[in-house]
């Protein structure tokens, strides 16, 4: 599972200008995988380039695992090659004239033998690269190229791995496969990762600490469940894919009907079968568009999941839709029409029954569960 540490793995407090764009960012993280999330142009790539030393800060301080990479007040600014960071770009950037083995070995030779942390054979096995070792990059799929790029970065024995939208050039069919390898890398190697993404499914599946960026500034930082359940952050986290994120545990398997029962806050949520043992902690995202509300207990309905709760917050807006935060022991978010809010008299404190269709919780809704969070 995602790990925790007693102190920050990663700290950044920088200001930089890129043309007309001004970036002022400050946050820290104790989580093994910190996701930077925000709209295009929010400053996500600029942040990782500053950490890598590929961009210059006007002033600031960057610390990774206790090592100061940048401290403008003390005149410290380590060059990229001395920062001991791995970087996986949007495109794999493999050497076309080298085989997969050659590309991987290139990462290793940059590190003195006595300082190498990761074994070549272990990384190859972890990323499933054995069948690819003698191929050239031209013969690889997009997902295979990114796995090689990840392996090359790991074999530099980095203190921190930077991943800038690594799945942006990978087709949808291969994305889940690569995400699975990133999960294995996170859990088995326990290497701190800063992961840039604009896809909320990736964040829910991978991250334990979430940093929301907007116009070059940190809008919020904390645990994934905490931030995804805040209505005020919808302009950043995205309205269309809005939904609550709940920490749950696999409780039972219904083999006859191919269902899995998850437990959270004393409640039971039935979803399509997950191939996981009982007791496995998991994170589940329930989309707001898949939650409906009733003032009375629904009877003889096909919906398997009905939760009694009370409205905690009603969102604002002048469009047809509005989001309603419901406390059922854990937060749920329902997207309903403003007409429904008016007609049903929905307001904070109103007792309601939240209904969630089991089939609406699909395979993209689950992720590893982490409990650590960062601090601004």
C-alpha cells in the first residue's frame, strides 16, 4: 500500500516568471505519490521543471528527502545532474539507435556502482520488460516506450521521480496497463513520486497527496478524499467528472451474482465484482451524475445501494444543474437540477436517501487507498 513518513519528503516554495505567466507555489508532502492537478496552463509542468533544475526560479527553496536542491537566500542552486532526480516526460524520449537494454543501461551508467539503489533485473521484471530488451524503440507501442522510459529513470537511482503526464501519448487501451505498472513501482519500490496529470481517474487511482494548481498558485493541498469532496473546488477538479471519493474496504464477494461488497463508515456498497481479497483497503469514486436523491425510502427499486443521510451543503450556480453534498457517514455528492432542489426543498439538514446504481461504479472508479496528506 501507499506509504507514509514522519516528515515531508518534498518541500517547495518558489516564485518564477515564464513570459507573462507568474508562478508562486508553496506546498509540502509526506505522501509517496503526490499528484499535481489542474487545468492546462495552471503551472504543473513549470513546477516539475523547477524541481528538476530545468527552469530557473526568481527566488525560493526546494528540499527533497532532507536535501536542499535550491535555496536562493543561501545561494544554493544545484545543477540538474547533481539533483539525483528521475524525469519521465510526456513522450518517452528514448534513444532510437539503442535497444531497450541499451536505453536502460544508459540510466545505470550515470550512477557510480556503489550508489546504485535498484537492480537491473528487478526493474526489468517489475515493469515487464523482459520480452522487449533486444527491440529498438521504433518497434515498441506507446505504452511499452513509457515503461522503458520509467525503467531508465528508475535505474538512475533517483531520490525523487518526476512524471509529467506520462500517459498523455499512450492510447486508452494501454493506459490501464501502464497505470498498473506505476502502482507496482509505487508500492514495491517506495520511491517518492511527483505525478502531473489532468485525468482525475489517474489521481484517484495513484495518489495519496493531491495538489490543486490554478493560475500558477496552489488552490489546495491535502488527501485525495478530502479535496475531491469539496464543492468549492469544483472549478478546478472539474464539474463533468465531479464525484465523491471514499475510503472503503473489501468486505464480501457474491459469486452467484458477480458482485463485491465494500464497507465504509458502517455502510455497505455493492459494486461489480473486484478480484481482490476480503480486507483489502480501496479508494472508490462515486460520480455525482450517478447519485440520485429521494425524500422517502425508495421501495421495489432496481438500485442496490440506498444510503440514509442528511444534506451538508447545496452548491450554487445559475445553470440547470447543481451539486448537493450529502453526509451518509462519508460524503456523497449528487448532481441534480435546480428545479429538484426547489421542488423537494433541499437544504442543509434535510434528511434524504441517496441512491447509487451498482453498475455505475466501473473499473475506472477504483484506486489504491492512502491516508497521508500534505500541508500548504
